[in-house]
C-alpha cells in the first residue's frame, strides 16, 4: 500500500502545493490531467524523519502512488529511472550509466583525460581545465606497484571496459537489484572502502567498486574516494581482480560474465603461445604446460583448467553465427526472455558435445579439429533455435500450447536429460565406435549429410508428443525431479535414443 501522510492536508494546503509544483506527478514529471485524482505524499518518508510540512509534500498521480508501495517517494522516483536505464540492455556497466546520466543532464561529463606527473613520493594530476592536485604516492610491498588515494570528481572517472580491442579489467555487469539496494543503503551509511582504478591512456578507469559508484551516483554524489594504480602489470592485476570477484567474493556473481572475462584473457595468452617460434609442436596440452612453466602465473592447475573450459564456452557463445546465444541469460538464473543459463549449458549441451580437456593434436595440422568442434556446436544450437527456441514468446499467455511445450523442453533438468540421449543418438548415427571418438563426438569434420541427420534427430526431439501434454500433466511433476529420474521417465515414455534415430515411440 502507498505511504499515507501523518496528517490530512487541508484543501488550501493542497492548492498551495499544486500552485507551487503544478499538476505534475513527482515520480516521473508527467502531467496529471484535469479530472484525474491528485494524491499527495512525503518526498522524504515520515518514518525516516521527513516532516509533514508543505515543502516535503509532493503531488502524485493515483497510479504511481499505488505502484510505489511502501517506498519513500524519492526512492521510488530513482527506482523508475533505474528501470529506464536497465531497459537499455542486460550487459550494462558503469560506463553505460555515466553516459546515460550525461545524456539526461545529471552529470556534465566523465572520462576526461588527465596529465600525470610522478615525482619522488608524490604524484600530480592535472585536469583538462588546468587544475593541478598533488597526492602522496604509496608502494605495494608485494608487487612494487605505485598507487595513490584521492577523492576525484565524476568528470575524471570512467569504467575499465574493453575498448577498441584493448582488454578491460571490469569483470561483471551492473546488477539492478544490487544498485538499488546500495542506493538506499548509502543514504544513511558511510562508504567503507574506496573504488579501485588504474591510469591508462591518460584516463582514470575504475575496475572495482562499480556497484558502489553507480549507487552513489543515484544519491547525488559527484565525488568519489578512489585508490588508483599508476602502472600495474595488467595481466596480474586482471587475474587478481577476477579472483576477488569469483572465489574470494562473498557474493555469487553472474557466471556468464566470468566466462566472458576468463575466456577473453585466455584467448589472448593462447594466441601468444601459438605464435611462439621455438620449434615445438603447438597443442592445447602443450599450452597448459606452457602456462604451468610461466613464472608470472599465479594460478593453480584447477584454475587453469577452469580458464580453459571458459575459453571454449566463450568460443561457442560469442560466435557471430550463434542464433541461440541471445537466449542465454547473463545471470545465474534464466529470465522470462532468456530461459538458458551458462550453468545449464555447461551441464547439458556442452557436457555432451564440447570436449573440454586439452588435446595433444598439433594445431598446425589438419588433425586439430577444435575450430570444427566449435562450429558444430554452433550448428547444433542453431538447429535448436530454428526448430524450437526461436519461437520463444515470454509474453504468451498460460494457454499458449507452443510456449508451454518450449518451457518444458528447456527446463534445466529436462535439457540435461535429453542432451545425454541426443548425444548417444548422435554417436549412433555417426557410427562412432572408438572410445576417444565417442568422448568427443563433435571434434571432427561433419558433412552436410551428417548435419542433416542430426537436424532430423532434433526435429524428432522437439516434436515428442509429451512436450505438448495439457497443463499439470505428469511431465510437469517429473521435471522437478533429479536428472536421473527425468531421464528414466523420458525413456519410459518413448523419448529414447532409438526414437531420436528414427524408431517409433
């Protein structure tokens, strides 16, 4: 319910507020038309110490006053603006927010160039306007890197995103709920830690603390406490930052963002290794040994293996030909518009069709089939897109039979179970007998005929009659069970390897 005033306004007071502020809804600034009800509420909530004086009261349309629930009016207005910002996409960073606020006139500029003059024990930062400020310079006892602390205006700050092919250190995208929660928190609580950045190409780029900075921007803050590195080792700093946001973090971050970041880092080092002119045979397994011998590497073997798998996943999902990638959520959970997640694919399609161990094949010979395997996985995802996922309609009502069929097909336990059945059917169709071949069914050249045979199996999969069962059928109960139970139920009801290969149910 909407927050109500502690006391009732008189008609004269209401007229005074409207005369001063107009018949304008405080939440969005839209006109409240003649004949529409004007309601009134606290700008700063009474429960938070806001007075019931006229200067703290604003007009609201009836619709928005109900929508805001128990949020203070100012918080609700910010939430509406946040919703507008996040409607721009689901892969937004602090840079996108700064640009949004600049376009809306909330900030005058951001990311301005600076001139850095380093002396013994201090550093001078000169802005575009000629203003100079000197800060004490500190040295990290572990790395020897130089850094300083400063309170910097938003005009000098930017997000450390990938730019013109240069690797950025920002490991994740903004999470709407986290930004809003911190916005409310920082209205009454101090900021305990500075945001962290580096100087690169005469710009100050923040790579840690972007949620903090984003939420503070919504509170009206325009100066930020920062710790800034002058000339760090980018690779080591990036590995440190990824670890801080992954295994050492108290919050579970968006897995696909970590995959993208890890994949991009690994890809760059992979290219360096492939181009080494040391006379050795270049292979994925050799590359992992190369990393193990690298004295600058701080990763464990488990971390390197995780990095390698991420590189492979990223190669499939970022392929420009992958039509299904747009249905993969950036979050740990699927959304109405994006039902698939990285974790779901890792446990299903990728687990069945993407060989994630480093191979010994010479990358300079035709025996190396990783590019073919990536292309085959993209082809498989495109078949699923064309025959099923492409018609996903999150706005369809509960009576829409096609959407009900797709929701069952792409449930987490469902896709995990049928992926294994499909893998076994593909092995059979391709007549893979050797153990190594069966372990990596797509690590090979597939002819157009091979792909067509696989497509026919996908067609049989998506047209299995149980997907189209009425609402509240047995399949809906079963899909909540574990994968083994789901797989057994599929087979007992006709979804078998033989069926996928062409046999009757």
